[in-house]
């Protein structure tokens, strides 16, 4: 065999070995890629497992973020997760904050969560008809909030929020608010106030010009009275109609909830005749017109009723004892209704 033939044979053999090695490397790479892809789609926590809370500190890079997740107890391989983030071009897109890794979430889903800033959500519900004092107690007691407003007086809190009103009652919309863990109390107050003002201004812009309100704030006061006076939601517009009629005629509103609000902490669950006769800024038995401020946090339906009172001739109403009211257009009919339903309630009282 000639030397040239031998060289060709050796070269051919070398190429064959090289091709086999290259094929092996490609196969290994494909296997690795497949394995990584498979890993990115697997739940990190089983469906019946417990969620894991973790925090990404501000200024953390990809490696540090991945390590913080693992250190919090999440079953995440920091090296693989950092690789996943970088391969997908999200190296500079992870957002700092409080998170929760939920059962069933995959590494891919976790990455998306961090890129989108889908922080761990908490909720706080403010109930319509609560006073602002009750709202403050619930906000201050929520364990997931940063309590940076707890020590502020009502006046200081309003100043901090940039609210122009002097009294906080009624200025915050009752609703369920979502927030990230560790959020400021001020965030909740800002959201609730903005929601209230938005709804109030929208209603004011389309109001009936014949309504006896000089300002949106007066309508808010009326809404708070309707909120506290209404036993049945379906009667809100009728209750509003009665009070609007009385305002237009210059009659005293004579509504117990305003008296109770004016009594403050001295109210012990019962309102007596002398309470109705004791003058306070909120006693609508002794003072004409609306009280100086709202008496509660009115909900959406009460706000709507204040701006859309029922077209009625009724000037009086009395509780029937079943949550509904009997409406009357004159005092004689009202007195008969009072006697009828008061006797009925006394006869059913054990």
C-alpha cells in the first residue's frame, strides 16, 4: 500500500472519529436541552404542597435573586434557574419585592412571575356603613401592612394624604383592596379616598339640578345617612327620597343615626328621649339641615340613592320590625303607622 493511500485511510479514520464525537456532543447537548426544558415545565411544589414566601431584595442580580429564592425554602436549583432567566433574555428584568411560590408553579412560571412583578397579594375589606374609626382599627390590625400611619392623628393622616377636608368621616370608599405584602397603610387610605372621590365626582357631574345639595360633600353626607338608616337595600332610594323631600320643605331630618354619631362613645346601644333633646352638631332633631359631616362610610348603592332619590310624596317612615319600613306622606298616617308597628314590636318582644 502506498504512503498516500495510508494517509487517506488515516485521514478518513480521523474524520470518522471526529464525526462520531461531534454527533455524540450534539446528542448530549440535545439531551441536556431536553432535560432543562423538561425541568422548566415541572411543578416545583406539588399540588397538595404548601406555598413558599420569598423576597427579592432591591438591586439583586440574577444569581443573587435565584439564591434568595432557594434560601427561602423554595425547591429551586439556583444555577439552573439563573441559566433559564438569562437564556430567555430576562437578566435585567427581575423585579424586587415580596412573592409567593404557589403549588403547581413551574420554573418558567416563576420566572414570568418575577419579570411581571406579580407580588404576593393580600386583601383588606372595608365594610359599607363602618365609621372611619372602625376602618382605622382594621387597617392598623392587618398583619401584612407596614404600619406607618398608625400613630398619626386623623388630622395628620389627612395632611399626609393631601386631603383638603378637615374631617375624615365618609371620605374613604368601602371595598376590598388588594396589595403586596409589606405595603404601606397610606397606600390603602390613598386608594380608598381616590375611589370615593372618583365615584362622588362622577355622580355630581350628572346630578339632577333640583337636588338640594350645594356641593358634592353635602351629597356625601346624605349618602352616609341613607347608609345608616336603611335596613333593606331595595329601600335606599325611598329613604333618600324622604330626606330630600324634608330638606326641600325645610323640615328637620329627625334621623336617629346622626344623633347616635354625635353621642360618640357615650352611646351604649339605646337612644333615649333626653338624647334626642340634647343638642349637638349632629342632632337633627334640634338642628335644621344636614349634619356638618358624613356619619359613616357610604357604599356605592347609598351614593347612587343620594343622587337618584325615589320620586315620592313620603315625608316619614317607621320600621316595621322585619327590616322593611312603612312610608307615609303625612303626620297622621305616620303616627298611625308608629302606633301599629311599635305595638307589634312590643308584643313580640320576650
